[in-house]
C-alpha cells in the first residue's frame, strides 16, 4: 500500500526526456477525455468566473494564459465557452515540450490560440495576462519549485491566478488505477495517472505552499473528482 501521508517524488514516465511523441500524443488525448468526464474543464471555467466576478459580462476583452498547456485542450475548451459571450478572449499556452507545441499549432480547433515553446519561468510579457492558470501541472514539481512557480504566477498576472490539481487520497488512487487499467490504451496514463495522485496534495500542504508566495487573497476549494482548486486574487482586483 502506498504511503498517502507525504507526497511522492517518484518521476512520472511522461517527465523522461526520451518519450516518443506518438506516446505523448496518446497521453494528451486521453487526458482530454479524463478532463471532460471528471470535471476538470468545468473547474477551470468556475475559477475564471470567480476571478472575473461581475466583470465577466462587462469587460470588452480578457487575456488568459496556461502554463504546461500540452496540446491546448484546456484552452480550446475555454475558447469554446467564451464563443457564447460578448467578450474578446486572448489565449496563450506555454509548454517546454517543442513537440507538444508543434502539434498544438497544427490543430485546426486551436486556431486563434497563441502558443509559446519555453520554460514558463523564462517567459516575459509585454502586457501581463489577466489570468494565469495551470491544470494537472504543478504536481510534477517539488514543493520548493512550486513556491517559485506561485511567485511567478503572482508576479505575471494582473487579476490573479488559479491552480487545478489533484487531491492525494486513497479512493482517488485506487479509482484512477482501476479506470486506467480497464480503459486506457496509453502505458503513460496507466503508469502516471495513479502516480500523479501520489504526487498530489493534502489541503494543508497547498495552504503552506501558497502562503509562502504571500498572496493578498486566496481561496482553496475541494472539487469533484478529487481535485483542489486554488484561486489567488490580487488586492487591486479584489477592491
């Protein structure tokens, strides 16, 4: 039985440097399905609504940036959501994997999304995005790296940022282990999905990490299915 009392730092297969892109592509496709079926996309949209509050129907434009964007599946979902609203949305995706960015740029459904191939920490913006977010990304990092990541997200967003990631829980672990073994065709998903849960977070761990970034205002919510939604709103945006 794995130890759920502390985060695992065992590397996921996806984090290796020599993974064939065809395998990464299959992994991204299945993660898009998982996000759709288990509420990940819904959580992202709820966070955007909360950060914008009453501005959602009154703003003329909004700039949203995702770090660790993969093939852009989260951004595509957000773009589709905004297509029914009277607001111009600018979307930017950042990923260090050149193959993921190249693939994202070839997808017709990503038309209109700007993609940057880079380590997010080296990216500078002419104008800060209103909102920066990550989804199933931060569990790939150590606690020390996450503190710096949250500080970067805070410094580079004008309204705020949010994180959508995994709750480390025995039920979540065994559920995704069973589901991936039955339905996944990706060896990456079969190995990494349950390991991702072990690399996930308890509530107090996330609270400690975000407090080190000294946000002016934050909220931490538990969401189905075994996700944490961390929302940070800057003081000037909260007044």
